[in-house]
């Protein structure tokens, strides 16, 4: 089910190792490269690692001022960016066109190619380096799992069922599964025997950054539109940005982990409960419900896709938990309160401890 990633276990290069669970400590200075790190999640990671004194390099597609080093790349061909990977400790590839768009022919091609091409060229370059990264993490998505119906068990990395061609599923849902499969297949395509690889099957990462996914959900609540979406029984999988950061750090130093790893809270919950907790965190009881047909119309005019809120994602992080990782924000009501407080105060996430 994991496109041979689990069979690509390699002898781990030497990295500092934390033992005794996931209590975070300050990592020794490292060189960290983040291709595609100009999006919301990339900014969360780059900001954190830079603040901790690590040497951070981000590969954006367009030049832009940043407090860390940036090297422009196109995600397709080699170039000057290759030098940044030589001898670095970790490569965390987050490159890929945003899925917050309509899935027309052009956008579908961009979504797929931006992920597959960037992953493929990174694999070729990493395999050719004299001193490749000790670990290469590549973004994937929790959307790779099938739509979870009421009563279905949660999807984890071992027993989870990958999606695709589910009865009654819209074509856009099947497209997302095809992208996820192709993405992970490209990741496993080129052997990198001196570099451990980890596929980050991440749920929605919530941070208070303006324009991020949490900001979008909260904007509906603030306007009185944060009621139940669609049937309300569809599960929402999510992860707090502080736990996302800590999970990435955990994966850097825990060299027994490779292959697909779910980055998600251990407590996904139905949309109805998710929306209620977010309203309570904001301090309002008003939240107009949105029927599925209304979602379809609304997302059409917002130039995005209804899958982002109607597909049921019930994903749990079994491999992280079994390896001793503990979450600072395991439940949504508490996490929502923290995110709302930070949104109001523009505060950074609590430091990993």
C-alpha cells in the first residue's frame, strides 16, 4: 500500500538521537533545506528552524525577501540549488501547486506535475551527491486514504485503505487520490541508499497565519457561517502547527522511522463537532449550517473544490504514537482555543519542550 517506501529502509547516517519518548529538546545546529518552503506549512517550518539557530535554505519558485537563505528553482531542472543539498542534515520537500483552486484541466496538470516533477528531480540529485542528506522527507497527504463512512475504522499506515474509485465519489476525489499515489510513486522511484526517506502523509496543518487553512475556517465562524457543513458526519483530520513542527523534529532524529508516516492528531472528529468547538473557541453560538448543494455553489464562486470540506478523512498517527511521540494538542477543542488566542494576538506557537 505504500508504493515500496516501507521496503526502502536504509542504514541511517549518524544523527543526534532522542530517546525516552517525544519530550523535545533543543537539536544541535543543523543544515536544513526546504524545497517549496514558501507556502504556509513551509513558512511554519522555516520560521521555527531559523528561530532555533539552524542553517535554513528554502527553494522558492520566485525570489522574495526572507530572513533565511533562499535559492530559486523551477522544480524541474537541476541548477545552483543542488549545492545546498550537499552535506545537509535534512531535506524537507513541500513543493507543489496549491490545491485551493478549481480542478480544471490546466490546474489538474499543474497540481500533479508540480509534485511529481519536483520529487523526481530531487531524487536524482540526492542519489548523485557525494554527501547526501541524512534524511529526506517528502510531502504527501492524508487524502490518500479512502473516504471514511460512518462506522469505518480510522486509517493508519498499516491497516488503512487507500482511496480511489469509491462508489459515488466525485471525479475530483479520484483525481486527488491519483495525485497522491503518483506523488509517492515518484518518491520511491530513485534509490537513495545513503538517505533515509519519509513520506509525510499530513492532515490539514492549522496555524494562525493569515491566509492559511485555519484562517479560512475561522473567517466563516467570524461571519456567522461556521455551522455544520454538509451532512456533518464527515470526519476532519487535522494537526496543530506546534505538533507538526515537533513531529518533523521527531522524524529527523528517530532513524528507525522511514516510509509513510501519518502527521495528524490522534483524535479526528466529525465536522459537526469540529465546527461547534471552533465556534466555542471564538466565543459565538451562531453558525449557519451549509448544505452540500450550497457548498458546491459556494466553492464554485470561491474558485476552489468542495472535496476540501466534504470528503471524510479519518486518519490516525499510529507509527508516531508507537514510536513514543506525544502530542501537545491532541484534542480539537483545546487546540482551537490555542489557535484562536494566537490568531487574535499574532503569537508564535509555543516552543517545543
